[in-house]
C-alpha cells in the first residue's frame, strides 16, 4: 500500500493530437461556462449554476483517460464533467434553460444533468451524494465482467460525509474498479477547507487499503498521465484508488456569489488566473499550433448551441409529471 504525491510532471507520452483535443475540450468548457454566466446575468436562465471555470484540466484530463462506455458521476459543479465525457453543447444549454430538448427534458437543470449514452450517470446536488452511485456502477461492471471503470468526482467538502467512507470500505473489500476523485478547489462554499477538514487528506484512502495520490490539477498533462495509470490499474482488477486533484475555482460558489473578499482575496484569485491557468499552461506548451483557429471554431459551436437552446420550446404543462421519480 503506497501513498504518492505528484506536484509536477514531465511531458507525458501523449502525442500532439491528444494535447490539442484536450486543449479544445478545456476551451469548450471555459467558453460554455462564461456563456452560462452571461445567460444568468441577463435573466435568461432560471435558477443558479455553479461554474467550473479554472478547474477544466481536472475533468478533461481524467475523462480523456476513459473509454466511452466507462462511467462517471458528477457534482453540483458538473457542467465540465458532462462536456468532458462527451455531452453535446446544444442539449446542455437547453437543459439549463428548462427546454424540452435538454438532457432531462428541462426538468433537471444545472445540478441534475445526466447522459447515460456517454456513461454520465448524473450530476448530484447532494454533497458526496454520487459516491454510492459510482461504487454501485463499479460493482455492476465487475459482476458483469464488462471491463468498465467508474470515476466519482466530488469536492473536498465531501470528505466530511460518512457515505464516502462506507463505499470506499466496500470498494476495497471487493476490489471494485472505481476511482474516487477529490477536486480540492480549497473552499467548502465560503470556508477554506483547513477550517473544516481535520488531519492529512492523503491518509484517508490508505486507512481502507485504497492507494492515495495527489496531482497538480492545473496541469492537464499531469492529470491525464496519473488518471491513465489509475484507470488501467482498476481495469486490470487491482481495485479502487483515491486521487486528490489540487485546483481552484475562479468564480464564486455559484453565479450569485459575486463579492468574495469576505472569504478570499482578489489578489489570491488573480494570482491563480495569472500563474496557474490550465488553458494557458497547455497553450504555452503547444507552441506552433494554430490555437486561434481552435478558439474560433469552439466559439462558433458555443454560439450555435446557445441559439438552439433559446429557440427551443419549453415542455408542455401536461408533461410535468412525466419522467419524475421518487
């Protein structure tokens, strides 16, 4: 049983094609989320959304290490996970706007998008709520012998939830193919994690016999290399792993959290944006590539998706009771 910490990494064996694909996907998430914020501020989107801006390398680096039929479970901050696993932009926007063309026919909204066709078993508004779902998916994959792997995304706030430890215990006992990914963006809503989380986070996995590692979540190449190794290990039947991904959300806890200086400084935010932006870090590595063309193409896709969602009809009132489960 080992505990490893990866603060940085050298260039992986991934080719330029993979790096460009990851750059495109991260940019797609960034522009998607910026558009979501714009829709909210213009009162075109009902409810709130929790933006993934700044954390793009986590979802992209990990999902690029998965097969199309592998599973993920998401969180209240889940748009990035959905897009990284293959969700379409137009249906995502439609769901956020409550339109029938959305993934959940407009009834799930920002925090409950699911797309089984891409292995996305759903976002979840409950902190740590998807840990049991991911572990159950891994259990079914092992029983059926499909070779699938499940990835469970959750924030550092979920380290205070008992369900996480219950399912890690079972996953270790049964050697289930599941990777628990803790996206540590430093803040539990409006409180620094150091005020809520006791002890060494990295020791939680080994207590159950689950290998635990840490990686720089702003370096998509490091994330992808680490995730690829852990996914391959799980697919070989060697059991679960716990991965801590150190990252940062640029925006507030949700789109309405505009003034944040009472719990973190503007200087801190600016330093992460200037020195640790995941898209800029990869762009600096991809010298000589036509990134401006990728930007123009992705922006056109985002604009097309927004227009599709704005023009799409709402579901009929007589369908309010359909596809609703308790």
